[in-house]
C-alpha cells in the first residue's frame, strides 16, 4: 500500500510528546480520564515543582507548545536526546519553535524573534492570523505584567537561560517518577506501533486514518489532508507523516512543522488505550503477585513482535553470544546505522537489550532473563482468567 503513496508514513515510539502532554495533564484543572495517574504522579513531585514549572509554562496550554521546540528533530528521540537537544539548540530555533505554536503567523514570529516588533505590537495587530487563540494563552487583552507575557519576554530576551531552566525542569520531572512510568509504558506503546505498521501495510491512507481515529481526513481524490479546523494540506507539500503511539494525548492534539523548503512534517500522537497510564502502580495484591518481578514485567507480545523480524532476530543471535556495539552490528549485518538504531530500539523497548559502557562506546547484550521468562509470561498472559482481552487483528479482508 505504501508504494503508491505521495509521501511516506512512519511510526515512532518516543516520549517527545508524552513528556509534555503528561505535564499538561498534571497542571490542567478540569477532571480528565487520567485523574488516577495524575493523583499518583503529583504525590511524587518535589514540593516546589509547581512554582518552578510556572516559570516556563504559566498556563497548562503552554506545555504542548514547548514540545514544538523539538520540531527540527525528526522521528524517534529518547529522553536524554530531548534534553540535550534543548540545551544545544540555537537560540533562534528555540524561540521560533515555541512562538510558532502561539502565533500562527510566520511573519509575526520572525518579527518577534528579530526584535523588529514587540509582543504588544504583535498581539494588538488586527490582521494577525490565529489571533482568536491568544485569549487561551493569556495574551489578549495584553498585559505586560501577566505571567504569559513575562514568560514570552524571558524566552525572547534570554533564550539560553530559558532553555536551561526548561531542561532542568524536565529532568526533575523524569527523575521524580515519570521516567519509570515511561519505561513501564514503552513496551505497550511499542506493541501498538507494531500493530499500526501492520494496518498501514493493508489499508489506504483514508482507511488508516479512520481506523486509528486520526483528527484529520486523507482525501485521496483531492490529494489533500483535511483537518477539522484550519486549511487543507496538499499531499505535495507533505514531506513525511509520523504516527506516534501515546498514553497521554487525550486531547488528540497533532503537530504540523514546516521546513525552509516549504514542505511540512506531520505528527499524530495517538492513544490506543486511554487507561494504560492509570494502571501504573495500581496492581492489586493477589496470589499471582508473588511471581518473579522479571516475569511480571515481561510483555510477551512485545517480545514476540520484536523477535519476529528477521533482522532483529539476527541481531539478538549476535548479542546472545558476544557483547557488541551498534556500529559493529551495522558492519556485521551490512546495514545502515539508522536501520540498526531502529531495530535495537525495538529490542530495547521489549526489554531484550542490556547495555554496558566500554571504552567510549556502549556494548549491547541480549537479556537472557527476559528470553528465559517469556514463555512463562506468555502462558500467564494468554491463559489469564482476569483482565481485559486484547482482541485486535491487523489483517483485514477487502470486499
């Protein structure tokens, strides 16, 4: 199905959006379906976290915008890479990325970043595109002393300081428990990604969008994407469409990032199981809870899917015998480093990879405990008498 498309559809499992959507969930006032997770997550945070958070995100709606700072980083990215990217990002990119989500007007953003116009002048412009959204960001009516105006001024005047404060805050959030949450969720999200890939091989773009409940329509007749709000996006302007399994995007946000070439990259973080985050740390005590931690934590489906690819099985075979770096794997299997990175990440997410620093590189080994426990885990998960069944097929007959 993908061979006849005008642009590629790719899949990535990454905290690049969920990290910020989780922070939005923590700070938003209205009740949500993620309240059980929010209660537990809030109890883990340092006492001064909320005060520090408001220095970079004065309103909850700012958190999705801060994710846009990463728009020049494509595809799958780890937490460490997120933080490093923010710290190393040129000031103009940091300012442009964040402000473009607030002011949906490229000329206005350029004027702000260059200093040709002030925030007051931009906000007061009657011709500003997307100006109706400024009320939600606390910018209209404009008040120079408002928290939102103060944060944007800080971003414009001291982008390096703003970026460092954002990076430090993300690190505190990750270390206070979200890192563990993400590790627990990643295997399930990886399994979702595999299922989505299978669907992608069988369905047209329009069918895939409806199956995954994407917040846009793919109109193959007019060769354009039609969002529910906003202008259509012609297929010939799309560089790549990324679909990212999510546990926190209950608002069904999506992102459109435009490059200097005029082409756009689209990101659709998709929630398949809205209760996944709520189940973290909520297991009830029962006789089965005495089984080993390694067996309890194995996602048998993720392991089977990870090893079901011939390249990944070859990688696992090498790592089972000899600790090997990613670069050596690429040379041994005669494939590119990005390909190896993709496959290693899939094995890592299934818990199959152990890593050890060695002489400036990282040696990978196959986790024997996970391989040894997957059979028992599969028996427990397949023959469980309680819990929800995952009745999900990926192959569909065409009429």
